């Protein structure tokens, strides 16, 4: 039985390409540093509220029933 995969969020799509881009610019940086830089870029990405969207989803997912 094959599992169905969830559609990637805008954050996931952004981070996938942004990590590759930052690694090219900073080849000596650790993965942790690269991830932090990419996440910071997400926060300031295009002046929209993309960063807050991901946070709202995470809090809803962990809410007690």
C-alpha cells in the first residue's frame, strides 16, 4: 500500500531552493548555519506574511483536542 504525500507548503518549496542557493554562496558554512540564513531570508521574503503562515499551521497542528 503506497502512502499519499502531502502537497509541499510554500515554506518547504522556498527552503528547498533557498538552501541550495545559500550553500553555493557560503560553501564553508555548516548545514545549521545555512538553514538559519535561509530561514531568515524566508522571514524577509517579498515583504509578505509568508513567515507567519507557517507558524499558524504549526500551532494548529499541536493544539490539544
